[in-house]
């Protein structure tokens, strides 16, 4: 979280963050992650470590929630620590920021590819280059197994 501070929108850089959800504490469930979300207007930071020990994730200016369509703003971005911090910001090509239901959470998209997706039991996910963020694959592989996942929100 400290490394990501300078990448956040300026209005959030001095705000205190707290842990809303952790697979270690709360189990592996996308439904539980949604229920753990902060206030609707509160941003969210997703941090993921896969079984290959790769760390990556996403920042959403809006709370992570279940939705029927895409939501979010151009402040949303993806990132990876491979090997150092790389941030992938909105390209302006589309508005496919965040969309989620009980079976799938998606961040970024275009042409049938998602910058980051997580399944409903939070065991599997994937990452592909996408039009929204013009990102690299965040993990070593396009599909990965999740070892740990945390969601942070503003205190």
C-alpha cells in the first residue's frame, strides 16, 4: 500500500487506508468481498498474490460491488510488481472499468479480453492486455491461482 500511495489521485494520498477484506481472515468468496465493501463513494484497492508469488492488483475510485453493467471512472488503474511497480492507467478508448456479479469480477476490457478477472470463489483469475488500460499481463501467466487477496478502503 505505501508504494502505491504516490500513484493514487492527489485527494487520496494522505487518507488512512484500512483492511476491508482478506482471504486469510474472511475466506475465499466474492460475495463476502462485496459485503465487506466500504461506503459506496469510497475507493477500493485490490491486492493479489498468486501461487507463483506474483503481486498485482487494481485501484477503483468506486467501491467494488455487484453490478449489471460497467461502472467507475478514469482514475481506475491496474498495477503489478513485476519486478518493480508498473501502473497501467486508463487509455480513454472505452469505459470498461469495473463490473461484477456473484460469479465474476472484471476490471478493464475490450475485444473479449479483461485486464483482470476473478472468479466467484476467488481461487482463479486471469489477466490479459486490454483496451481500457493497455496493460501487460499482470501475472506470469494469463490464468493464475490466487494465494492471497486483500481489499483496502479508506478509513
